C-alpha cells in the first residue's frame, strides 16, 4: 500500500497552535498502527481559526479536519481519516470551503497547497513559468509588462512597480540590487510571512525576474528577526533553488546570473521604512535617509536599487506567465489586481483573504470575518498597521482600495485590518499610537523623536480633564507638525490613528468615558 | 556558549568568515549573539578594529536594535506581543496576568536570572491573537491558564 499524504502546516500560526506536536503524533500513531503516511509540512490556507488544519489527500481531493489537537489524533485514525472518513472535526473538501471557494487566489494560489520547499511541486503548479518567459524577454519589455499590469507596491506606498523598475533599468552602474522588504512589522499584517513560509519559490522567482528586468545580479531579503520560521523556510528554499539551477549561475541554462541572501533585521520597526532598511542592510543604525536621492537612483551601497515588498515581488511571476492583461482585468478603479487582505484582531474568522480589489469593509468583516470573536458589536477597525487610521462602524460600507480609503482619510497600507469590539477605549489606542512611535522612533528628526513623547503626555492630560480645550488644540498642533515636519512615515503618519480616534470617538477622550472597559 | 567574556581569538574565529560580505556588522552581531546568547562588551573593540570603525559607531549599532542585548539572557525568556491586534483580544489582560505571575514588569529580569519579561511589537500571528513567545517558541490564542502551563513547562526544562 502506498503512503497516504497527510498535510500539517509548518506556518508559524499553525506551529503556535501546536502543529508540530500534531505532526509528530500523527507520525507516531501511524508507526504504531503499521500504516504508511507521508507527512507534508505545507503552508497555511489562511483559515486561522481552524489551525492546526490537517488535510488528507484522498481520491476525491484534499479533505480537511480542524482544528486538530494532539489529543484528537488517535480518534482521527480510528474514524478512518486516512480514507477521508467523516469525523467530528471534518471540514470536507478544503477547496469547497466557503471561505476559500469565493476567493481569487493569484499570489496565494499555491500557499497551503504545496510543500513549500519542493522545487518539483512548485514546478508542477506552474512554478518558474514567469521566469521562463522573462528569460526570453528583453529587460525593457519585462518592465513594460509589469507597468501595464497596473501592479502597485503592496508594502503600503502603492507606487507603480513598473515605473520604479524603469528608473533602475535606466541607471548606468557597475552593480544594481534587488532589496526585498520582508520587515513586516505592522500589527495586523502577516501576508508576507505566510507567503514566505508557504510559497518561498514564488518570491525567489519574482526577485530573479526583477533582477533580469533592471540588470541586477544580487538580491537581499531583509527579514525581521521575529520571523524565525520564515527564515528557516527561506534558507531551505534558496538552497533547493540553487541546487536545481533556478538561482545562482546560469539560471535555467540561460547564462544569466542572479543570487539572493537573507539578512536578518534586529527588532527595529523603523527598518520597514525603505531608506532605514537600506542603512540596516549596510550594517548601520537604521536611521532614515533624506530623499532625494531615491533608492532607485542611489540605494544600497550607493547603487541603483529596486526596493519592493514581498507581496509585490511575489505578484510578478504570475504577471509574466499569464500576461499583464489577465492581472489588469482584476480590481477596481486605479487599484488593479488582487490584494491579500489580512483579517486580524477581534474577529471570529480571522485569516487571509485574497480577492480582486472592490470588496467593502463590511463584506470582509462579516461575510469572511464572521463578525467579532467576542460576540459583541464591532466598533472600529484599524487598517494598514499602527500608522493607519481608525475607521468607525458607520463607514464599514467603504470599498477597500487605495483611492476610496484615502478619500475617507484612511489608508490601505499593507492590507491588514484589525477589528475591535465595543469594549475598546479609543483614547487608549490613540495614546498607544504615540507611545509606539516614541518606542520605535529612530531619533533622526525632532517631530518624531520628541513629538511622540509629548503626544503621550498631552493625551494623558486631555483624558484627565486638565485644561482640556487648550490641550486639544495643542494635540492638533503637534499632529500637524509631525505630519508635515517628519522625515518619514513613522512620525508623519502616527497622527492618523490619533486624529481619527479623536474625530470619530471624542466621547472616549472625556474623563468620564462611556467605554465599558474603564 | 562562551563561559566568560570571549577572547579576541574566539571572536575572530566567528567573524572572519563573514568579512567578505558587504556591510557585515549586523551579520556579525547576529553570529555573536547566536553563539554567546548576547553581545559581550569585549567584542566591541574587536569589531571596531576589524571593520575600521570607531568603538562608538559599533556601540551605536548594538544599542540601536532592540534585539541585541548586552548581558546573558535569563533562563526563561518571555516576550509578550503588546501590539494592536493582541490588544483587540484582551492582550492587556494577558500581559497583566504575566506580570503578576512572574512578579516582573516589562523589561525586567528576575534577580536570580531565571526569568525575563519583554514586550514585542507583533509576531505576525495576528489572526490568532493574543500571542507570545517563550524561549523562541511561538504560542497563539494564549489564555492566562495556558500561559501558566507554558511557563511551568519552560521552567521544568533542564
């Protein structure tokens, strides 16, 4: 009898819920029972409330069980889960799960499906087709395809990727670099991590295509040190790609050369800002650089550098393979393609949802998210990480794309949405935004370094009811100074969560706040 | 791990293979902390000499990054996420429980060096909040009761 394939994710979110213990227990029980199983450590499908989600490859496709604890494993064997038999934890064919079935997985098409470090599986699922195409395409034409796809930087700035690449392509320099920003520090975001842990070859392929497009032979992945699982997967994947001729010298027999190193960050949020990341890659304090010059002209080690986020680069292989038009057809307004949205915080069904731009917040929070985990009404969401604005429930019909969100004074950022129920104290969240900025400020510019600390103090005085009107005016003034006077987005955007909290939830800033948690 | 402050020879053995990498200081500091558990003061002048930097420049880099520490880690190192997503699922209550249980405030180590408590700003487990890390192992959807179990397991380890 041939071994049955059993999938147990190695994604950090599953491991944090004891997926390693479950995988070990399945192996142990199989040996004891004398049945042959092949345990594959896949990525996560992104249905986080069901992790650890165990799948069995049956003749009818992949059937799922979850959430599985080590104590459930014996029982699953007895019920016949290796043949896909029903069980209390049965979720049926995973492809048919409503959370997944309605998604449009382009960038995450393989995540959770394949063994993330198997080149053979990656190739069997259309892997390296974009690279194959790129090797037969001139740099100018690769850049043109990426430009025509409408892809914009998924890290948060939403700058058109093709235009950035064109700038780097046009520079004459002895060396150019591709620097992948994998310093995913925003709370509520985890798409980069899931992609790197679930389909690292796609990032490797995207970076290689970027290298071919602009004439760079060296890439760096700047990975945050808080992601040790991603670090291990990337290490295995890079070694496998080199071994099989998809990375390094003479890629796919083409004569082209490109290689990638992983560099670890060291716990500094600011290093997600691109110029600070470049300083850190060069081995220095992660202090923001003054622009100009743009990194595309004078970036890493003074050379022209493409700095792109993980998801941006990982979106490129499908664009080269399926064509600019196929990607461009998806989306709404000037936001083209798909967006992996990360549902986080107080939601029943938090996880990853990849859809073409165009869904409303309400659809995401209720149709996918299932409403609050606590069962209480949702009161606000923060979109785009700690520098993103708070959006009240009255605006949940807003469409989640770059322009519509900026129209209501919010921003999409990296696509993370953190939901809060009605026990949230928004004055406390505003205070936290300032305190976080003070903790993470690189110290180079005064509005951010000093302003954030003063901001905490002023909010404390407002909430205490001390000279309320004067302090509200002072906070407003301080926020204006930070927005206009800071060198980068940390100081420049910290006022967004503060001012939105104050605008939509002024009652929370009163000494007698109505908030339940006080 | 080094038993005492590492000698110049021990430090050179670790960092010399990394010298060819461009901008190698962070890479070297990671190698040292991985080996020693921390960045001992004795490495600063050696790194400065080898990289043709001032001691102040090296010290400035070490102190800039939250990850690098200048003393050996506690036997049990607890890092609790304090960011928004965990706050949305009552991470503050969990944090207060952890402080009460360990008798430590965030940023402190116990006097005997057995436990230390640190804030961390996002472990990327935001779809399963609240999250924390104990001795480098991640845990999600942590309740106060679950934390007590995890702490007991960590303390029982040899």
